[in-house]
């Protein structure tokens, strides 16, 4: 009895293996023949599933984005706050740093052959970015597209910087600082909309004293006094 092949599962298996090769060699440097040899299939089999190297790259980008979104969602679906989800996201980033660095470098290697105008018009790159942004908005529970783009820029910069400065840039420390900045940003947006943000204890005490004394209070001095107490 002939073996039944699940072509979709086999395609995903091929994409997973191709990612490792392209991430290692670079998109521009590797050929379809070299990819086929490395992953142990015939060139004909590779072309059957991916008519060109460009088609392979397009499907590969969609595959890794889908896999990343699924994993992130599975780890954060039970969490209630943006801060909790962001923390888990950076834990995942630290846990699989090599993988995410390879993914970023693969995208850079593909894009560096293009002009800015060509990048803007490239459907593969733009669809990848849009899919990633939509996934982040859904997983984090954020509807602010510019904030999501800022987070994407932050993560890409963090991954690339660690390639040449190493542990001088700490993922946990940078994530903690980003969390504080994000909390302040969201609180300011809530205030602008007339909502009640989560109060900062020191700031709340400062405002109370100002109301009673009728003058401005030095928040830094107040914080120092609070620490001494």
C-alpha cells in the first residue's frame, strides 16, 4: 500500500529545515540546489513545493510569523494585563534569542538588496510586517498601532545590538525599563481620555501635598524622603 503523504505537513517540515539553512548561509548567498542538498531532498522536490527561491522565501516568512504568533499566544492567552504578556514575551525572546536573531538577519539579508522604495512595494516584506503587527496587537491586547510598531523596533534593535555588544545589553533589564515606560505611556493616554490611570504612590502623595500647601513639591526630594523613611 503506497504511503500517504500529507503535503501541507511536509511543506511545513521543508520550510523548517530551509529556515536553518537560509539563516546560516544568508538568502542572497545560498542557491536552491545548495538548500536541497543540505536538507536531504532532490532539487525537483524542492521546486515542486517552491517554484523559485523568492517563493520559498515568501512562504518561509509567512510560516515563521505564524509559528511565532501561535507560540506567543499559547503562552499569554491566560494572562490579563499588557505588562504580564509583555514580560512573558521577553522571556520567550531571551529563551530563543538565537532563533529570533537568525530570523531578523534573514530578513535584513533579503531586504538589503532593495531600495527603500522597493522595500515599501515588496509584498512579502510588507505582509510579514503587517502580520507581525496584527499578531502583536492581538496577543498583547493593544489597539495602538504606533505603540506596536515602537515595540517591534525596540525588539529588533535589542536583538541586533546584542550581536556586537553582548551582555552589556541585558534583555531582562531592558525589558523591565520598557515595561515602566509602557506603563507611564498607557497611563498618560488614559488620563487624556478622562479615564483613571493606575496611580503612582509618590506622584499621588505629591499632588495631595501640593493641593494642601498651595505650592509645587520636588518629586525627587519627596521620593528620597520616602526611601529614607
